[in-house]
């Protein structure tokens, strides 16, 4: 599974869009990009995943560049409850057991 | 559904003691996982299981053992506890990875373990 690089921390004003970048320059064609978040030492929570196309669900949007070497998670209207550590994970779909390798993530602080 | 439940929530062990961390899921998921998280760090996979009777090592299996006799339960055993095992332990489960790479893991609330 390819490695990912994320900024250590970011701030965002409440009500604004939060854009969290992730670099995965060694990603291969059959690897998916997953995003999870962890709020205040709770168990991580799945947000979204994608392969090539941009994806959107009720929580967030995922924008993957055409060369797939980077992606951005967008929280369209950040709230204080979105303050969390966000993990970008790359994983091959055939990865036995569905294992996820967590990096250190980005600590997002949403401020009033 | 209760989802993934873990017991105990907190535990303090003395060096050399042993204990079992319990994990149960009621979603009929085949895949289950144990992770540990040290302060300020990401999660590291200890062991995982793709079904009853099948387990395999993750990134950091030393000092731990697991068993999977039923679909619902995946206990983690610590033998001869050491201070290096002070951590927060998370259990997770998922259905078999489906089409489109979908592999949402559902996590329990964690067990906070201190070894002194």
C-alpha cells in the first residue's frame, strides 16, 4: 500500500469549507484513497473513499487529481464538531483482510 | 445494533500480569481487527481475522495473542504485560471488502490500558 503525506495541523473558521490535502505520489492503479477521522480519542469513523473519480456523500467530498498523486477532502461547511484528526489512507482493493495502515493524520481545529 | 463493543473501558495492570481485552460485534461482519494507539500517534494494526478460526498478524503482534472461535467475538490476550503495552486499544469490524473497494471499518470505543 502506498504511503501518504498530510500536514500535521490545520485551522478552519466555523461555517467555511475545510480543505484537507493528502499526497500519495506512489499510488498504483488499483489502490483506493480512504478518509477516516478520529474525534477526541474515540474510535475512528469512516468518511469517504474513491479510486479515480471525485466522490461526494453526506459528510464530505473527495477530489482526486487526474494523475492520482494527490487528493483533497472537503468539508463544505465546517462546524465545531468537525474538530478531529483526519487520516488519509491508500489501500489496494485486493489487500488481504482489508487492512488499513494509519499515518499520523491532520489535526483539524475548527474555530468559532 | 450495538455495533462494536469493548470491555473493559479502562484497566491498570502491573508488569508481568496478563489480561484479555474483549471485543464483540453484532453486525455479522466477517472481518475483525485489533489496533493500538500510542499518544499522539496513528493506529497500528496488531492482529486481524477474516473469519471464525482464521487470524493473522498485523504490524505489531509481539506480546499479544488472539483467537476467533465465533463470528461475533475477537478477544485480544496480553501475556506478561510490559510498560510498552500502555496504550489505547481499538477493536474494529467490517464486512468482506465489496465492489468498488468498499471497506468501511466500524470501531469500538476503545480500552485504555496502563501497565506500571
